[in-house]
């Protein structure tokens, strides 16, 4: 099937968008172009070919953990790197670890008692995050950068984080924690006599208190320096910035940090909603479909409306459908799918998206839809008790003079005169509603199983709520990734 520019309305093969979405084509192109711009290769084309040929291009952890002195950034950083199985990068260890000329220069600065220049420290960090183990597994950088200038220098050197974690504690807690800080002189690992004491007796015996932790002046200067630079750091990493309350048990802090860095980044790819609303009669599918279509500016596709449009227009399809409509017999699936294929294949549906309610009704129809290329990326089952359906549907009536709808409980007729002339639609009789419910429940299990087994797209919505609460639930499920399990 190809795009036919001469046919009106314009039809687009539906599988184009589905393929691009399923294979992550947009994200792939975005990451590849970003990679070229960051690394500025002399041969961009060959660089892109090599990048596409690399099977390890999935997003690896690139995490910066920063916080005030005493916030626990080193112990949290160490455990996060272990849980993610990635490389821990500690700036204080880089001069000894780096065997390049940059490392030699840093060691000379230390020997002379001079601070390592920012530009040199950035080179050391870059060397470490570009080492084979970090490139393969990702990295966690602790305690650096300390200033906005250092942050921008890191970014210019293409050391780019996808998460920046700021461990926040009040200033008074810093002073309290510093007194209990201990360091293992052999490994450089940091512990605390109250919050993070080693379980190994050998390590316990060799722990020492850092001299600076006994000096209030040193601690105050550390706080002043941190508070002076915190706004610039937050600005530099604004898109990836997450603040975690570190004044709580270490296990809770660690769980929050791991949860943040393990979370998949929200895709910036163009998203075309293709939504199916399933549920029994009276669940509110039509109401929610209209709200979703209006909110997201997508096409509200109604099978009954398509049928009536063709019959009223006396099209060839309409003439075929009219006998079924007149005799109130079920329309065969072949004709329904011709209507759907014609409507869902039009440009507005393919480009903007669509919402379809009450169809497919069974697993066979769902499977056939997907074979035609109309694969929904969100499927909602509107769950509601039978008693609520009977109450909703069987107590509504219409004023034949005005066409206004009323409900005995939720919208009673304003006058006795109107109440006396109200008519109940034959479809709303309890016997007819019960037949529709029986049909739905007969097919419910197999259609639920179909969508659960196919990428687990089905999500259950409690429809026994007010209209706006149901819509808020559906909206949140549209915006958020589909959960791994229901």
C-alpha cells in the first residue's frame, strides 16, 4: 500500500506510524544526531554508521550525586553504583588512578600543595568516564562539579549526565553528622558511627575521624561554599535535577535515588494516541471518548455514526448496510472492517490519532484490527458493577418534544408535565440492558487476555465514579508509560 496523493480523502498506510513507534525510530535518530554534535567526528557519516552498528547504545547510567558536606553523598553514591553495576567516580581518587599525563600533572600539583585547576580536574573526570568499564556500564560521579563554572566545563567536555541528584539536609544536621564521620584510610571509604557503621570488624578497627570534622570553622566554610554555588548547579542541570531529602534513614534515601536513576526517561518522540475504550453498556465509554478526543485533538471514531453517514449519503456501502439497519440485524464483521479501514486510514486519523469506543467486541475482531495495521497503543477497560449500570441506564428517559434527556436520580424532570410525557428508549429497558451485559461478559475474558498477552496494553479504569474523576484516571494513563504489570 502506498500514499495516494490523488485520492481524497488522503489515505496513509497505518503501519508506517506503528513501525516507527515500536522500533523507536525517532529516539534512535535523535540520539545519533546528538552523538555526532557532541563528539564532532571528522567523518560524521562513518561515525553514524559505526554508532548504528554498536549494539550497546542503550541509555547507560550517567549520574551525578551532589549535596552538602555530611549529606551522605559518598555512601549513597557507592551503593547506587553497586546496585546499577556501574563505575563509581570519586574525584579525590582520580589523580592516583589516572596514568595519563593529566594524572601526572595532577599529582605534581598535589605534591606542591596546590589545588588541582578546574580545567585539569575536568580532564581527569572525562578520562575516567571514557574508560572502557565506564563506557560499557555507565558511571556515578560523586561530589563534582562543585560550581556552576565546573558544571559548564564538564558539559563542554561532553561529560553529560542524564540524572543529577541533590541530597538535601538542613545546615544544623550537617554539623551534627560531621562529628560522627569516619574514614577507612586504606580504601578511602566513608562511614558514620550512627548511620553507616561497617559490619566488618577489621574495617571498624582502622577507622579514623577526619581532622577537619572537628573544626567548626571548616564546616561553616563548606556550607557557605555549597550554598553559594547550589543555585548555579541546579540551573546547569535543570532538566535532569532531582532533589532528595537526605535527612531520613539511609535505606529510604537509597531507595528514592535508585528509583529516580532507574526510571526510563520520558520520550520526546511525537506520540500519536490510538486508543480503544472497552466496557459494558452504560460504563460511560461515549462520554469519555468525547472528552479524550477534545483534550488531545484526535478523531472520535464511532461505528454507529459511520454506518448512519453512509446510509444517509446513499453510498455504495450505505446501500449495502441499509437492509441490516432497517431489519435491526447485526452488521457482518466484513462490512464493519471496511468502514473502519476507510476511516482509520485517512490522514487525520493517522497523523493526529484516534479513539474508538465499544469496538472490538471480541478477541477475533481485535486480532483482525491489528492485522490491518490499526494497533492501539492504549486500551482501557472501564470496569463498573452491574447494579450501577442498571441504575444509570434504566432510569433515564427522553422528552419527545424537546429531545432533552433526564434521569430519575441525577437529573429529574423539572415539572410534572414534562415528567408525564417522558419516554424510555426500548434499548434502556432492563431486559435489553441485561442482554447487552450478557454479551459483553461472554467475550470479556478472551479480549482482556488478548490485550494483556500482546504487550500488556490493557489497563483497568474504575468507571463507577463521576465523569471527571474517570477522565483524570484515563488521562494519567495516557500520559504515563504502560506499567509492566497491572
